[in-house]
């Protein structure tokens, strides 16, 4: 069995936000139910070892929570700081351990990352993920998705070579075209980014779907189970949003087997 472990389920600012004293942020400080680090996913696979999706600025704390010292490979969705801010720390860890990191990302993401941190290639091997790759017994493909006012990101689809189980990770998207939606149809599991329950801002100013939109979209796509991530301080995990039974919020440290 492959394990998915949610090390981060927060948006670009995380929860609590340093400037904010709203009820959700204050609860996160007091008891931690809503405490959320920047979005990342740890994958433990018997054939491929430890795979990590995205390496944000909370990566070091997430690794401490996981009680591990290294990862076997990294998949990177896009080059925004909340998804790559920990690459510098990872590269330094690789230097001290006298090993090279292995990262997969679409070519344009690699270019964007190295334009900002050109020294990373001294300790991390960046490999193009424009075409499907095989990780353990999973065939993994990437595709470009709209990220609203923030440009673009990539989503990843995993299909087990033997069982045919299909799941996808799409943390940062909005306004998906029909073509971009195609890989999301008929999934057994979708990890999907939603920042607000019902986002109040003008559509053209947004960068991620909200929960109400995700409910409708996943019904259209026929997804069997959806776990929501990339949540802002608008989402209160102590509240009952009366979501459909096949949709739920991911929680920090949550582990599922697939």
C-alpha cells in the first residue's frame, strides 16, 4: 500500500497568519486544530521510498514532524515561493549529507526555479517532467493548469500500473479549461486546493477555486473521494460545512492508504 501524509494544508500565508487575530487564527495559536503549514504532501511507497510534493518554506518543520532526514525524490508543481521556498534548505541538507537531491518538474518550472536560485543545481538534480514518468508502480503525468491572477501551475495524475487506481494532486488552480479538466474525470481520489469556503472577491482577482465550486466540479468529474487542501484562515475545521460525504478537508498529519 502507498501512504499519503498531509504535511501542509495551508495556503501561501499558512494559518495562523502572523498579522491576523481572527477567530480561526487565534484558535490555531491556542489549540492548533486550524494550524496549517504551507501545502505539501509526503508519499510513502514500498517501491519508490519517500516522495514529497512541493517544498515550501515550512519544509524543515514538516520534515521534523515526519521524523525523517531525507527524501528520495521531490515533485514540484510551480515556482511560487510557498511551493519552493524550502528548496534552499533541502539543498543545504543534501550538501551536509553528501548526497544529491532528485527533483522532477516541468521544464518551465525548472527554468523559473533556477532563475531565482541558480546554485540549487549544485546539490539537486532537476529532471524534466514534461512527459510521464514511472515512480515505483505509479505512472505519473503532469499538465499545466490555470492559476488565475497568479499565472500557471501544474497538476499531477498518478495511475497504478497494476491495479489501475487513479488519483491526482491539483493544489493551485481556477478557471480550468475543458482540456485541463480531462485528467480529473473518473478519479478514485483527488487532492484539490480550495482557499475559501465561498470566496467574496471578484473572479478575475482570484487564484484558487473555493469549496462551493469544488463541490460542483468534483460532481461533474465523477470523483469518488476528494480531500481539500491549500486552505486559508477562512476555513474553520471546527465548523460543520455539511459537505457531501465524498468530500472532506485534509488535516495536518492526516494519513490515508491507497
